[in-house]
């Protein structure tokens, strides 16, 4: 099987966010593979173990994204592709999916996996957009996948309910939490990853004119939510606190 | 400039979802006095159309087809694409629901348009509508616009107030015949797992448990409180990782981001990754044994105590006042 994973480098979930010059500040932030993309990588490796083939991880990002690609290689992916976004003045989900579609245009792929959402921008757009541009079906928020020949049986999370889907390859899926437990890279894995192929592509290599993939949306302001005032810690005997709380929720906060 | 705006309405268990009424309100504002029409898809939805008009839609198109009984990307895509080609709307509003998240990017790709997902607020700025949306799971916000071409947005449930229902409003309801070709994904079965039927994303009240709940059974008192309040039950990552509950309940930066009117956090310490998923709730109550727990830093009201003592008392007290 030709298995591809699209992944994104994101802020670590433990990071506090600060804003400077109307932008999220990246100074001294720790970066990780988007956690949902880790499920996609794990599932890709599992599919390869069961069916044979090659796992290729692809990202659109700056040169620092090489670190996350190496991590994916250390987990067990075979090769990596870094499509540089450094020539792009503006980038949104239209841009990213168009660039990825240009990359996949002449590739043979059986399945493309990604996370169902990136924890930074949180749009979840790139997967389904890419599927449409490649004219293949997609299934989002999957929690289980079984491939038998070209038939694929999937379970997906739909707002807490479970939907069982039948579809076929080629296919794009996006991972939901619960799909698997991503492995940690092993030490031999990390050593091997250093020698695995990592290709860097410029937009020119994909025959992309940057004007054609210019962002369709524009960000006019980035700001932090107002800081919450300190709340009220109740005191007294527990039953009295409970009575007071119910009264506050009804009469002061008016939410009940 | 007045715009013609399409709203995709959604129903579940034979009733319209609140987010559809909220989407109509958002569409009204985007339209700037133009026309707002709602599209309703399913196998039998005709009877729901009037309510969309009561909530502000100028007219409703219904698309009924056996292949629309369950949502599939292909079935809905083909239906919406046909209607968009016929109607040429200048703006489209979906709910940021499971369906909206799945379908909107695919349509936007075909329409070669921008798409602003998960909008929590909007305002007019000259000719443009500026949309507010959370980033980094609500640790920050951004304001975005689509300056030319189709304006396409999905709105987060529970954030934009619907218009007042007015049963005297009338408007055309037109049935559209749609041609649906092969579906490449087939829904074989839907297994109901959401216990209360109250969806986390749309819930007005959420009762959430963390590691302090200690076991699967420990969620029972939380569920009893939720039942009394008509609330949904959620969980922190800690509780999910410890197998006390299903991952579908997880609230946080990984997991669901929620903004209910009332969030009751029980035995949740308040790791930054959990706070990202709930700290924009309107009113937060924290119940925790540890007075130093960081959940208290975002709470409006806190009780320092054992949740297994406090929560049942709270349930009894609410029972008394809510009868």
C-alpha cells in the first residue's frame, strides 16, 4: 500500500500563548507534531505492518518542521517530504490544501491519513478540502479502520455516537482520539530516522504560482481573551456552601 | 451591500437543532438586509420547514431523498452543489457541528472559496463582515474576513443568539428535486452512545469529571446531577486516560472545546490543556479537594471539598428548587 500522512507542526498543548504585533508569539515556544496527526502516523504504521507498503509523511511548513518529520520517521514512517511555505506571503487552508493537491497530483496513493483538526488554528479543513481536490472520498473523525482488499470498514465518532461506514480505496481519513495509542520513538528508531530520506520541495518544484494559492481569508486582529476576575470561594459547612452556590447560580449568575 | 445568504439547517431525532436558528441569526446580520434562505435535507423534513421561517428565514428549500436519510459527504455535497449552482448565494452559513465540519471544507474546495470555521461572533465593518473565532482552543482569538468572493462560515453552537421565534412569520417552502448519484461512503449503522442525548457542543450546562472521580462508577453522581439539570456530562483528559469514561467525553485542547452557560468541574485540577477547552464558558463552578488546584483560577464560584460529598448534596438542592 502507498500510505501517506499529512502532518502539521504545532505549539505544544502545555504552552501559554502570548500576542505581539497582532500575531501569536513563537518566541521560545515548544513545538510538537499536532497530537491528532500522531494518531494518523501510528495508524499508517499499523496499516503498513498489516498490508506492506510505504509510509510517507508530508508537511507544508518552514525549515523547522524537519524536526517533526524526523520524529515521524523515528516512529516508523519510511520517508518524509517538506514542502516549503517560505515563499508564501499569506497562507490559509485554501493555500495548504492547494499546495498538497499539487504534490499528490502525480503520486499513486491508496490512503491519505491526517488529524481531524490541528490544535492551533482548529479548522479541520485541510483533510476534506484535499480529498475534494483529489476527487477521492473522505471520512473524518475515525476511531477504527480495517482494510480488506479495496474495501474499507470504518468507525467514526459523531458527537459521541458511533457511525459504521463502508467505503473503498483510494481514500482520505482524519483521525479522532481513541483511534490508537501513538508509540514513542525508540532509540534505534531515532538513529535510523537520521538516515531515512527527507525531501524538501519548493513551490516551483510543484509548478505552483504563489498568486494562485494566495489565502482567501484575511486575519485582521489577534488578541487574548480578557482575564477572568478571581472567583468566589465559598466557606462554611458543606451543606450551607451547596445552598449558597445554588442560590448564587439562580440569583446572581442567573444560569439556572 | 445586501447579500443573499444560504443557511444549511440540521435536524436530529426529528427536531431542528438550535444551532440552525443561531445560523439564521448570523445569516441575517451578514445579509445586510438581503435574503436569507434555509436548506433542509433528509428523507422526511418537510414538516420542520415552517419553524425555520419562524426563526427568521425568508424562505426554505427542502431536499428530500432516501439517500439523504443519513448524512454522507457525497449525498449532501451533491445536493448543496446543485442548490448553490441554481441560487448563487453570496454567503453560506453552516453550524460548526460534526456535519458542518465534515461538509463545509469539501464544498469550499469545489467552490474555490475561503472558509472561516468555528465562528463565535460577528460584526459589520464597512462592506465586510468580520468574524471572531478562537484559536489555540480559546487561548487566543482572531478576527477574520473574506474580502472578495463567497463568504463561507461555520458557527460554533451556543455563541450567537437566535432571533426571537415569531410564529406569525410566513415564507415560501419549496421542495427541490435532487439527483443524487453514487455514494462513495455508506453508513451501515449508527450506534447511539451519547447517554443523555444532550450533545456536549450544544449543551447549556455541562457537568465534568476529572481524575478526582476515581473510577467509572465515580461518574454516577455526576450523571445524576446532569440528569436533574438537563446537562451533558464531560471529562478531563486525565479521566479519559485513566479509562473512567469514553474519549468522546473529553474536553480540552485535544478533545472538545465547549462554551456552555454553566460548567461544573468536579475533581478536575485544571491543567492548561483542559482550561483551553472550557475556560470561555460563561459561568464556571469548581469543586475540588485541593484549594491550590488551578481550576479555581478560572472559576466564578468554588467549593473546596470532596466531590462525592458535594455533588449529591448539589443534586438534592437543585431537585428542591427546580420542581
